[in-house]
C-alpha cells in the first residue's frame, strides 16, 4: 500500500486512468503511460555546487557523480521534482573569467546557485520506503528508484523516506534515482542569482 502510494505521488503510476489529481507532479507526456508501456517522462532538477562541476557534467562526466557517496536510496544520479529541494544541493559560486562560462557575459563579481533542469525517462520505478537500499545498486528489473522524503526541516541530512500518512502534515518531496545516463537529457543550466 505504501509502495503504491509512492508510485502514485511521484510517478503517476496509476496507469491509463491517470488524472491530473493523482499527485503534485505532472508528466511531460501523460500519453506515454499505457497498460502495455508505462514509460514516464518527467522534468526534474539536479543541484550543482560549482561551475567546474557543471562544465564537467556538460562534458559527459555526469557518471562521476555516482562516486561521491553511496546513495541513500540506491546507487545512481539523484533528481528531484522540486526546485527548492534541488537548491539545497547547491552553494553560491562565482564564474571565473577563464572558464567556458566566463565568456557568456555574466558578472564575475556575482555569485549564483546552479541547477540543471533535465528530462528523465523511466518505465519501471521501484518505490523506496526506507533506507534499506542505501549503497546498493538499483533493484533488479527496475530502471529507477523513487522516494518521498520529509523536507520539513529544510535540511537534506534529515530528508528520509516517510509514511504516506505523514505527507499531508509534512513537507513531502519526490526524488528519482537513475543510473542510466541515456535516460537523462539536460535541458538547461539554471543560474539563480545569489543575493547575500
């Protein structure tokens, strides 16, 4: 029951009878969900801590991110459907003149938060209900892990999976973990001005 609730909230996995009231998130193309092919295409966010990391990811080094930690909800690259949550994975950073970004005309004296807006496609997500997947590969026959975490404290260290019964009383945030980079398309690099 909890696993189905997670799928309904994050991935709209209630099949062809999908309605926009199934959860707080929308699919980019709800027509992709059919009984024979439940493919999901969602716009997601990924916070970045530096322009150097952003340049590396744009140059094909997204895979290196999998080595930064073991992953609470399984090994892979983490995305969220919530921009505010993605921002907690960033830090104010400046553009250096010698970098590829320094040539774009942004002020080098200003600091920015960096977030990738991506499209992710997956078909068979595994709903994570606890930290039992920590440090493990994605579950067999699943191409993504999804979780609903408690972000009430606005601290990513406290963002752990929670019961569906708590979602209405806490700040519930959806996360998607993918380890197949061919299922991820970076659409934009968002530069959000840091105002100290």
